């Protein structure tokens, strides 16, 4: 079984300040973890992916995430928020060892204040 | 080409209509998915096709009928829908079923009157 918890449903930051979106997971197998971004009325775009290589993963648009097994976390960060970062962000977990249903977190809405 | 293309982008239909949603990818992916997303909620899996065969049906009502004519195309046929079926319908693909990143289309915003 697997699950993913996004700890904040809404995060508000000022433009130019750091972004932290939190994600905790549970999985019976070695997980793969993803962050996706969804802008209003759009599909989902992959930001980054962790698959048991380096624990610090760099993605597109300046985002990165660190896999911490001891804390079962995969938090998404960005040093400096841009107005275009305002969107919904989903943390996603899948498990290795054969097909497992992709499990989405409930999403975090990021608001960027000018 | 790393795109998943969905048509139409918007669809309004009555409860007695029959319509189809279309999805296309040319990345050579062999797994394709239909997701339903209600406002302010995460996507919910409906169907998974693997190598053009239906492998997962998440107990979706029969008024939704998927079809995978070939490895690049995925359709979702709609008939006798209910207003509560109004949602954003997302198509996705991945290289295989196992543990691969999903590429999503922009979705079809469906309104059932």
C-alpha cells in the first residue's frame, strides 16, 4: 500500500522569496516520487522525479526536491518565487517492483504575491 | 515530440447525447490513461491501457467507454452522462505501465447539462 500527504493545501509567498511545498509519503516498496504542476484549466506538467539515484533532484524552472528516507519526505523548494509559479502542485508516488497505481496527493495551491 | 494532444478542449453535452473525447501521442508510449479531475481535487484514475489492451478499470460506470484503436490513440466514448460527470478529463501516457513518469494532455473540460 502507498499514500502521499501534502501537508499544506495553500501556501502564500511574496515574489522573490523562497518556496517550500511539503510532501510526506508511505510505501511498502522502494518508491518513485514526482512533483507535477498544474496551471488553471491546464494539464499537469512534470517538474521533477526521484528514482533512487541522487537524493537531491533538480527539476525545471529552478525547482528542486530532496528525498529523505528517514523522514519519508520529498519536499519541493525554490530559492526565489516568480509570479508564473502560481499554480497547483501535486506530489505523486508510485512503487517499483511491478505496476502500482499512481497515487496523487491532494495538492497544494501556491499563491505568489507581487 | 513530447506532447499528448487532447480534443476537444471544451465540450458541452446534454444527458441524452453521445460524444467522444480523443487523445493522441507520438512518443512511442505503450501505456495510456484516462483521469477525471473535479475542481480543486487531484486527478482520479479511470482507465489504464497497456499495449492497447485495457488493464485497469477503476469501477467506472458503463456510460464511459474507453477505446484504444492503436498505440497512439485513446478515445473515451460518452453516453447518457449525468451532471455530476462534469469535470476536466485528462489523458496521460507513459513509456510502460511500470513506474514511469506520466505525460499529461491539457484535458477536455466537460460540462453535462
